[in-house]
């Protein structure tokens, strides 16, 4: 089955009770048993719910994994993965991470004795330099947020395997349409389904997809024991979003390409960060591991004052000033004061995230309208 078919059919079956073609929202906390321990596979909705099961199976299929696990948010999924570790264990992570991931690593899990190394992974061989006997996991995000750096997933998997480490890939920016990390050797894929998978900015949701039965069992134990599960209504919305992922992503890619080139040719724009440019430092890897380059990009103005950036941010009409990304509507944001404010300024600057950086999530509106909107906003 090809992806476009999987997105619509995988994991879902007509409702056995009524024949409803859409998986019902099983809004129930418990399930009646015929006799103690005799039931239809469901006992209590934290442990399992049929709407969630349909979504978990669909996500497993579209990421070419064997097991999917859903959570109340992307960060709840990340939290579950970190709970695979013990005090004293170490993670090597990329230095250009989603701000919330950086925050849960440093402000929550460091207090529980887990250590993190944030390093550049534009050359994955750098990972080996930070491995010691306590290292358990490598954590990457690619393309990265908000600088659209690309990390070689297959190369990172090779290094992780050499040292017997788990490789976790945050695939939120690419979505399963553009990239499937499990096929490239990753052990775990994590998604903020709030973004492209949900696709309509109407739900907060997270997921983990794995191949290995033993990792799936540990994660299912954590999912049930810690309880950060999504409700059935949210699972329904994500399942509905998933069905159009391929069609939306095609348009995100088309519009992204148009807007990236428009910005690059604009006399007032300085740098544009988008992995589809042939002179992007890791464009060849992006081309190799992705099916397209998506609608996420960021840019700076030649006038690098905070005021110049503020002006653009406040003048767009179709690009709404908001956190988040991946919805059908276009968004504009200022990482330094919004999504990445939780990263200390020195850390941000060290990694090239300057105060004047503007991030775009290019939606699926008419590309000409989007271009005109940016044109008048940049002036
Ligand atoms: C939004 C986001 C997250 C966190 O997901 P939530 O659903 O907001 O908890 C993690 N990683 C990336 C890359 C994100 O964009």
C-alpha cells in the first residue's frame, strides 16, 4: 500500500457495532466485562480506547513502524521517552531543538539526574566525541526548528548503532509524508501531531512510533502508568487530519518553494533558511532522505534591528502572528520572543538564532496572495 492509500485506510475499519465508516468517538471511561477478566480487549480508557487504537495503528502504518502510541501532546510523548532512562544516563541531542524540548530536558529531567549534551550534528561523526559509558540515547530533530538545519538520519543511526544507543527522531517538521526515520535506522519517531499531522490548528496531540516490540511494551507501560493519554475526541480529530496529510503537504511544498524564492530575491531580505535551496549546507542529505522540502522557513532582514522585524510581524494579514505551525493557514512568528524564549539568549546566539529571525509556516492558501501579503509587510 502506498502512503496516500495508507493515510486513508490504514488502522481503520468500519465500526463493528453499526458499520459507521468513520471510527466513532468512544467517549467512555470504562468498558463492561461479561465476567471478571472477560472483555472485548478494553477495560479502562487510560489503558486503551478504540478511537485511540485506530489512530495508533494508522500512525504506525504511515511511519512504517509496528507500534504507535498516542499522548496528550508532543511533549507528553517526549516525557514518556525520557522515562525509559534512569538517573545517571546521558542523552546526546542536537543543539538546534524545539524550545519546549530543550526546556523539558534541562528544567525537568536534569533534576532527575539525566544529563544532556547539546551538540552540532551537521556532521554526525561529531556524536561519537560525546559518547561515554553512561550514554543511552541520541536525540535529533530534522529539519531543525527554526533554522532548518538538516541532520543525516541514516548516518546518525549508524553512529548510534556502533555505540549501542537508541536513536530518537522528532519528525514533526517533516511529517510522515516527507520523511520516515524508522526506514533510515531510527529506533523511535516522535511527533507533535498538533502540527502537520493534525493539520488544522484545532488539537494538541503527540505520538511515538517504533518498530521494536520490547521498546513498544516499555512505552505502553509508561503511557498507562503515567497516564498522559489523549481523549477520544482529540484522537478523532487527528485521525481526520491524517487522511488529507498527503494532499496538504503537496501544497505546503509548492507554496513553500514559491515563498522561499520570493524572499531570497527580495532586496530587503538578508538570509533565507529553507532546506530546498541547492546551496543549503546539507541540501544533498535533505534530497536523499526527504520527499520534498516543506513549508517551514525562516529569514532575516538586511536591517537587523528588532524594530524592523517587529514591523513585518505586525503587518501581515494572511500570515497570522502565532506560535505553532503546520496548519492549513499561514503563520508568522518570532522565535527569540515566542517559541524559543525558553532557551537562554547566549545559547540562542551561539546556535545562530538571532533576535531578528522571523519564522514562517507557509499554509495552503493561494501562493500569490501569500506572496503579496509578505511583499506589503516587508515594504
Ligand atoms: C510543537 C513541537 C513539539 C511539542 O509538541 P506539543 O504538541 O506542543 O507538546 C515538539 N517538537 C517540535 C519540533 C515541535 O514543533
